[in-house]
């Protein structure tokens, strides 16, 4: 009899649990119990397709995509899955994120692979890049434009001590070090090196985010000063900003990009550095755009950004950039008379038509270290023996 009661109780519990699961979507619809959309996805979720009786071929696939993005408690299940894999199994739920030492997170598939230096530039590759840079230098100089290029180091290149223990360098050098050394010994064009100043100051200041691949505002500011140090040799009247022009504030914030990818922003907090100007800001954002955005470029509103300082006599600059330049925009905008930022789909090309139309005094490329192979793929084609 006792066994019968136990079975009966288990059946009731199982039935109740089954009904609870069945009616959970209804409860969610009535009371909004589930977690809202996750920022980690960084994409637009599929929209509910409209029924068109004249074209039903695509409707099942489109509705399937919509349902997969919007079913009830979807985000809670994703968070539970992330927490289980990371906290119980000790592995990343997202293949692109690797946990380093002392809570530092790294972008595994791009930045750490670049750090490993499994494949280096060949001698022919280096000659081709040097030839292209010299060609561009002459092309710009013939039009009265000074040409510069700065490489923003990968986080792993500055903070090697925090990378995961299983990551090691196949070669003792990097592609960036290869290119820098080759240009110094064999070319009239020299890269603006910001790596040394960042490495020298990292003990006193944290210059990159722990939970994001990018440098923070302070790291970017040190790079800005190093870049302007070189440009000032050709434009002595330029007055670069100094750290004394700002008050520095530190703020504890939820985890950034890599923590969001793990859906663990609370578990991995970060420190944000804020620079508040002590001077009157003069740079003004110009909202109108002129140039057509490449169809394949994702960040449509960031392709062309323009700032100017009214009545300024400082030189104008055109800057070919990527995401690392975001933290530099306000500093460059305040320094030059007019500054045009072009994010040319990570191609870092010559951009002849824009240059011919703008006629800037300065052309600067700021490129993240890991993207040097993309620069190589898009440079002018020269016959190299």
C-alpha cells in the first residue's frame, strides 16, 4: 500500500511538472517572466514573416527562423546553458572566448590565433608590403599629403602574462614585428610604433579592457600622443593634447564585449577609464555624409564620420580606421582643423576618389595588429621577384 502511495505521489508530481512546462509560455505571455533579448547576440533577431498567398515557398523557413529567435524562455535557457558550461564544466560556452588569468578574457579565434604566430609573412610578402607603402607615400606626397600608418597592438601582445596557459607562440616573433623590422632596415617608410609606449606604461596603468579586445581610453590616449609626436615633426604648429588637459575618472562597470558574448557581464566586471576635458571643447560633429557606404559593410552609420573645429588653422586629416580608432576620434577631432574618418570595410585601401575630393593635409591609417594580413590582401598588386 505504501508503495502504491509513493507511485501515486510521483505520478502527481510528474503530471504537475508536465502541466507547468506546457503552460509556461502562457504564464510568460501574461506576466512577462522571461529574460528580455540578450545584448551578447549583437544582431537583429528574425522578424515575424507576413503571409503572402502568392509566395509561400519561403514562409516555412522564415517562420522557423522567427520561432527559433523568439520562443518563450529562450534567453533564460541560453543563460542557463552558459552558466552550466562555464561554472560547472569549466569551458567556454562560446568558442570565440577564452578565459585567461585573473579574470582576463581574450578573443580566441582571431586575436589569440594572431598572437600564436603560427604563420608569418614571407620575405616576398614583406617586400610587397614595403613596395606598396612606398608607392602610397609617393602618391600622397605628389598631392601635397603626408602619409602615416600606426598599428594598434593586440591585447595579447601587451598583456602576455594574462593569456591562457595553453596558448603559446609557435615563432618567437609576430607579423607586426616582422614588418616593423623589415621597414626599418629596408624602406624609406616607417610605421608609427605605439607598442613600446604601451608596454612601458602597463605596469602603472591598465590600458586595455579585461573583458574586451580593445584598449581603453587611457591606452588610446597614449597611442594618440605617440602618433602626434611623429606628425608634429612635419607640422610643428600642431598642439597635441596632454593628459593634464583632462581629469581622469575610474568607474566599475558590467563586463564588456567578451563578457557579453558569454552572457556573464555580472560575473566579469570591468573598469572603465573616463577622460573629462578641463578645456572648452571646440570640435563639432558634422552629421551629413557624402560617400556611398559599401554594401557589405555592416556598421553603415560609422563608415564616414566628420568633425571640424570652427576657424581653425590646423591641418586637415583623413583617417582610415577600424574599431580601435573609436577611442581616438575625439582626440584627433580636437587636434586637427577638419578630420574625416573612413572605415573602408577593413581594407585600408588607397581610397583615391575620396582623397582626390577631400585633399587633406594628412592621411593616416590606424590598423589593429591582427588585421595586417587584411591590409596585405588589399594593397596594390606589384610584381615581386
